[in-house]
C-alpha cells in the first residue's frame, strides 16, 4: 500500500480523529516545506511570503476581516521541525486520553475551540494591551500550540493524577506537566514569541473551562461540531436507494414474523459526571466493569 493510499485509508476510517488531525498538520507542513524550497531556489521567495499571509493569522483586525479563514488555517500550519514535532507528540499523548475517556467528537471540538480561543486572545491582546501596540502591525501567528495546550489542560483537568513515564524523569502526574507548560507560556508572554504564548494561554483556558462545563452537563463543543457536521455533509455522497421485492417464507404458513430489538439505554449526564469524578479522585482502574461500559457508551453518543 502506497503512502497516498495509507492517507486515504486513514481519512475513510471512522473514529480516527486523532490520527486525522496529526495527518492534516503533517501534510500541510510537508507541502509548505517543499513549496518554500522550490520557490526560494527559483527566486520566488516573495510568492511564498504571499502564500503565508493567506494562511497565517495576522493581529491586524482590518487584515483579518479580509481573511477570516486564517482563524482556522493558522492552527494547522507549522514551519519549524521542532515546533511541529513537539506539538504532534503532545497532541498524540494527551489526545489519546481525551479520546479514550470522552470520545472522538470531544477531542475534535477541543482542538478547534482551543485554536479559535488562542487566536482570539492573541488578536485582542495585540490590539488592546499597550505593550504590544508597536508589534501589532507586523505580527502574524502559525502553529497548533493553542489547540494542543487546550487538550493538554483538558486532560489534566479530567485526570489530574494520571501518570506519564518521562524519559530521564520517570513517572509524573499530568497535572504537573500541564502546570509547567502553562507557566512557560506565562513567562514567554513578554518575550520574543509573545503572541504565540498568549495564544497558548487562550487554549489552556478553554481546555479547563471545557471540562468544568462538561462536568456540569454543558457541552461547549456542540455549536462548533454542528458547523463541522454541516460542511462534512456537503462532501458526503448520498446512498443510492434500492428497491427490493419481499417474497413470502414458504415455511411461515402465511404468517408474518417480526423481530424487535431494543436500543441499549444511554447513561445520563449525571451518571457520567459521577464516573468522571471517580476517575479524577481514584483513577480509571477504580471503575467497575459496568462503569467502564457506561463511559464507553457515552463516548459513542454523538
């Protein structure tokens, strides 16, 4: 199977959101690297800079009005190898937790909401805070860090005592990993990458709020998922209608037989909240088989 066929297969698979998000980021990165190399070698670096202006998020609101799509495209775009590697590793590690405990759709909504919140806070800060006034005209931003940090903080808020084994460090609870990343972003908010670190904080904030609201029974991701579902439906082919003729069963003696199946009941939001609280306090392994099944059913709800 070729690389292109592998990619197509990944996007056709259901319940594969995490891999698809990583693939989109990697594909965009590879395309930009190849494009930049070709254009620079052929003397077209100006064309590449023009291309970046149409996918990067600019802090100038008047420029943003003419390119509103950049509030989405910026958090699928990377230029540096270390930048994308660090983001994709964190997305994979922490995204696995969100996917396992909350489901694919919660992972997608967290990624999108984190990126949007990070971009919005970046633009507001560069236009309302005097410290950034001189930089606003020349500032633009790319990178999935805000989206990724939203997922990191969400996972740490949901499962604060979950442990990762880090190389050279050993086992460490993810709440401390999230705290360190947030502190690094706070300290960098007045550095060379001030805009990026401000966006990180916007993503972190939305990740924390998302989990707290979810535990109260409010899903912040519903509106944005409704939008993504609408656009996804535009690209789905409608199934062809088939007409079938039913023949009578020669062994039924003229009597029709039917079978009825009852849908498996979905757990209530209150039950899920109690299970999530138990995970936060005692860990996933403390759940009974029935509780794990309810959590799985809830993840398949949407």
